[in-house]
């Protein structure tokens, strides 16, 4: 993509509904004091937020498009605009102290622009006290400030926060668009479609799935777990060897577990699984009830929590695979 497209949300892939909503607001010059961009992780919400901020502060905006040439656009391109702030979770949490600090910062006027734009990323990580503190700011918004909250649609966000914002919905991208983005980021064209499907249209997630060994082990795990000929009492060795391979993924293990959850979810929805799509299916695949599949999801989520507590990786993988059988 061109350098210009890096600050224009209209040049990004997909999300036509979000584009229409934001473009109408820009054309009518009716900008909400707060938005919440809500959708799956890794689909471009933060890029859209930056694009909206660039459009709002462009000194020579052409309709809805930032000009790409003024001093403000130049600062957005170089990622050093003084009136664009991003607040991110620290150690997985947006803390109340940071929200209180923000409230104080917003009482001062923007440095050089008409509007200061603040992006609060992953607001689902806020604890209730931090969310309540932010709520006070949203109820009495300081002049010349626009707040953009981003949140994962699969996670719970305080309802009162959502009610104070204009909701802009985001969804997963098409497989074709996701694959095109991956190729632009250096992923081999032959691997991009599979990674796009594995990520459910999330380029951010897909880039985490690039490890070819991890995908190969995931495919092997799905085949073993689906095979009715594999008996957990008789074939202990097969499962233990698989557990060793899974545990050896180390930093790629969270992505592996995410793929396992996608596989179980596909089974719950009665869809062809990713492994079937890639390898033509298997008529010998085990048949599980919805109750059994929900139990498998809980087993994977339990493994995620135990790994987050730094439990023994090999033991966690062994227990999980036997529970998944």
C-alpha cells in the first residue's frame, strides 16, 4: 500500500459498515465525543482509530480523506503527533491510576490541533474501578477531545461504558483480504490462504500463526484426537509423544491452543473443520455430543489458565490431550 494509505482508513481492507458510519460523521461534521470500535482482535480497529484521528486533524482535508501532505498528516505518518495518544494495557490491565492521569491530561487544550484523539486499547482489560473512573470522563467529556475505545467483541465490557459511546462494529475480514494483507507483510503466497482461514479473518492473529511447525503439530493433534482407532487406555504412548511435541512449541503454545478452540468451535457449529477443508475430511472422525464438545472447550481453557500460572508445560499438555480424547 502507499504511504498515503497508512493514514486513510478508507484505504484499508474491508469493514465497509465502519467506513460508511465514520464517513457520514466526517461529512456532516458531527463527531461523537466517544466511540467504541468493537470486534475481533487483530482485524484493524487500531489502524482505523489512527485514520480517524488523522482525518479529524488534517489541515487540508478533502471531503473525508486526509490530504497526506500537511504538517499534521506528516506527524501521523511518522507516528509522533502530539495530539494523538494511545493507552495500552500494562501487564494485561489498564490501571485506574492511568485513567485518573488521563482525566487530568484532558483538562488541558490540545497542543497544536483542533482535536486531541485518545485511543484506549483493549478496554475489556479494565477492572471495574478503572472503568468507573473512565465513565466519569465520558459523562462529562472535556471540550476538543475525542476518545476511541477498542474492545474485543468476544470479551465482556462494562455495559455503562458502551452506552456512553457510539458503537462502531468490526468483523473478521474475508479470507481473500486477509491473505492479501499477509502477503503484503511477507508471508509466502502459498501459506497465506491457510493462515487466513485459521485466523478467522484476523490478520493480526494470522501473523502469530506463521510458525509452520506449530500448524503441522496442530494438524497432527486434530487427526489423533478425531481418530476413533486411538484408545487413550491402550495408546498412551501416542498421546504422550504428541504432548511432548505440543509442549515444545513454548511461546507458540498459546496460538496452538487458540487453533484447538477454533477446531472445537467448528464442530459445535456443525461446520467442516479446518483440517477437513485442508485434507478432504475423514469419514472415520469421532462423533461427539454438544456436552462433550463444551467439555473439550473447558479443557483447553483450563490449560490456558494453568499455563498463565506457569504450571509445568508438559504436564498441562498431557492432561489436556487426555481430556480431549
